[in-house]
C-alpha cells in the first residue's frame, strides 16, 4: 500500500462509539417526535415510545456517559484495544440500525406504532446479549496510554 493508514487513537475510538450511540438515540427520538407532531400517534403511544426508547438506550448511554463523568485515572499499561473496539463498534452499529430501522417502518412505511413498540422491546432484548458485553469490554479494558496509538 502506498498510503500509510493512520491508526485510530483510543480517544478517537471512544468518541466514535459515543457518536454512534448518541446519533442512534437522537435519530430514534426525532422519529418519535415527528410522528407525534404530525398527529400520526396519540399521547399514550408517544409516551410509551419515549419510555421504550429510554429503557432500551439507558443501559448503554448511561454506561458510556458514566465512563466519561467518572474522571477515571489514565491506565498504567499499554493494551491493544483494536479487537475490543471492532467488536464494540460492530455491535453498536448493528443494534442502532435495527432500532432505527424498526422505527422507520412507522415513519416511512405502513407500520403501526403499537407493533413497532413490541418489536423494539423484542429485538432490543434479543440483541442485548451481544451489545452489552462488547461495550463493557471496550470501556473497561485499559487502553493505551496517552500518546500511544491504537491499532
């Protein structure tokens, strides 16, 4: 290869994961608010939708934001987080795409909010075994020290 690939830093990798989860959550919220503002769903379905989204996203966003707010000490040893990051970003992207895809049925196609809420809980629970360990493994593994590159 003639072009040298720049490795993603540990900070950059964490920011990418935060962006993935925040974007997924905000996109889902935007779709629910859009449905409500347009009058396509009633107050009870609006509140149920927000409750389900909160239930689905809270463990992941709460853990990620908790990591940043905890002022964790810098790790003392180098550690290769390359595979941990690949697992975390792949699981995160898959989970967020499924959630947004389910909600898009109501926004863009001919789905009902009641069935979509059931599907969100079903698939969110079904996929949680894949996402939770990948996120936990990445954010709890000691990353490289500042100034070291992450493969």
